[in-house]
C-alpha cells in the first residue's frame, strides 16, 4: 500500500479513499478517482498548485493530454491553455524517486517539438525546474519560479 510522501509543494486537502487494497485520489479535472501512484501524487499536487497558488483557471488545464510523436501516441502530464485555446505550458512530472536527469529534459523537449509552448515545467515533486522558450532566438532560460497564470499570458 502506497503511503504518500511529503513533497516540496504546498499541502492540499486531497480526497483519498481506499478501494480493496488500493488507495485512490480524486482528480478534480477528470472528476474521478484514480489509483494513487507516486507519479499521480505529484501530478495532483501540481494541479492544485497551479489552480490555488498560481491562479490558473481549472478549465484551461488538461491532465494526461495525448500527442502524436513520430507516429507514436504519447501523453503529456499537464497541458495549460490560454483563453484563446493555444497551449502555453506543458509539465513533465515524475515520481519522487525518479531523478531529474538530462533524459527527462530531452523527453519534454521532444514533446515540445509537437506542442511548441513557451513554458515548460519539469518536476518530481521534490525538485522543480521552470523554463521559458524563445522560439525567435532559438534559446531558453531557466526561471527561479513559475509565474502566475496572469503573468504568463502577458509574457511576449
């Protein structure tokens, strides 16, 4: 049985239930209970952090969004859209036991070849990295923290 560990994110009052030998967590976006894996624990914290702390509209956040990459079906952990329906942020999330390595950054970079979003988040719940992409200059910068939704939509 998984015992959720403390993450380097604010604590939120999650709805956890036991079903037979599994612990489930309620996903506010998908409106259903999901098996609580370590990665799901991180994803649910990030969803709540975006909504409650960074003022991201819940209706503009997609969890486990699909994408096609070299004819393979992949899933992006979190995609955030602007009010015009354009993707503006993707997040690649790992379980706390997974080290954030170059391979993780390579994975989100491959996903961003499809999405072409200006902001990336990489996190295992303990370490977080925020990156802003400048497509015109073909460069990127790491940010000290993730801006709020209002700040992100005003970045050029």
